């Protein structure tokens, strides 16, 4: 008996294999080695694993080092999957350094697509930690700081993605409005429900969405933030039911999924995405909404054709 390609014969019945839940999925937040912090996979190992699992793209993120060059190298070496990078504006790159953003854009291959505001050196994170450490303000007297004007211009001119980093929810709302006024069209609120100083409330999430921002949901939130030095109990720790609820309430077109993985002992990035998708489906998210949050919304942000 000749069976169609991809169909298995079990007893007397022909059964098509279950669809791959990671087919076409994009992980917008991947930590890899080499790094100043120990990581579970290096760039090449992650790209190979993501490709083998049928994923469409990954975004390499490093708190202290730009990743556009690494993304280009990994994509060129392995092929068959899109790899992107960016820059996090922490103190190691000069903080709110427009020239660092400009040079990231110019890196061969043009894989640098994301600009994150400060994370580990963000004012909200440092203040919440209670430590006497230098930090980088991004909002002052209710306004985005002047140093962001040129950075927003570069982001807008190059159709980059602006991410709010580890700013507080209140700061993020100010920053989204300022970026939008400067012509930035692609805005992501970095793990919005787990931000320093409490995380975004439902009302704040709705306001972010109304301003046109995309809200990130991560698997790391399900495990507890193992990298964070934030004061315990001061972050909102949404579970899968909470994620599913706000996605349904606000609309799946306003959300994306990321693993935020890379920590030793945690699932790999593809496995985390698989768990996140399965968990949201188990909590009632439809296949249509899962397609939006795991594939289509991220594709649009990265300038990739939306696959139907």
C-alpha cells in the first residue's frame, strides 16, 4: 500500500502526524553565549535547534553587547532560518548612545532590528533593587529625556523596533507616546506584565495597546525571574491563565510571545516556546490567536512577509 508523503500507517488506519506547534514560530527574546552571564546555548547551537524544530526566526538579545554582527554570522553559517539582533542601551554601550544605534544599523547583513532601552541599568530596576548603583534615566519630569530624540529619529528612519526595556509601566506609557510622536511605528513593551515597580496593570496594558504598542509575554515569567536582583514580591508574576485572559480581553493583535530563555537549568528556547504555546492553548486561546501572538505579529515587526 502506497501512502501519501508524511502519513503514518498505524494498524489498519492511516493517520497524519500531528502538526508541528513550532512551525513558523518566532522567538523575539533569546539570551545566548558568549555572554558575561553563563548561558545554556551559544548562538550556533540555538540557531541549529530552532531550525530543526521548524521555527522561522529568532532574535538574539544581550544586556551588555550588540548582537547584529552575531546574528549575521549565525545566519550565514547555518542558513534556513532568519536570525536578528539589536542593541540594549545599558552603560556598557554608553547608555542612550545614538552613535551606537547608528553603527548597529550599519553592520553588514542588516540583521540589527531591535533597540532596547536600558535593562539592568534602567532607573526603575536599580531603584527597586535598593542598591546604590548608577542608572540611566529615560523619563524625567514626566517626559522622555532629550537624549532619546536622536535615537527615536534613527529608529524611525530605519524602521527599527523600539523596546521599552526594564522601564516601569508608567515610564513605558510616556516612552511609547514620545516614540510615536517622533515617527516610530514599531514598539514593543518588554515583558510588560513583569516590569520593575509592579508590572503593568490591565488598564495600563490597554492604554499601551491603544497607543499601538505590542505587549510581550515570556516563558521566563512562568519560572520566576532567575536573573533578576529585584526585590522579591514587587513584580507582577502572571501565570498562563493571566496571559490568556489579557490576550483575549485586549486582543491578540497586540501581543507577542518570547522565551526569554538562556539560563542554565531552564528549558531551551524552542522548548520554552512549545510550553508557552501549549499552556496558552490549554487556557482557552484559539489557534487563530496563537498564530497571531506566536508568528504573525512578530513577523510584521521584523519586516518578514506574513505567512497565511
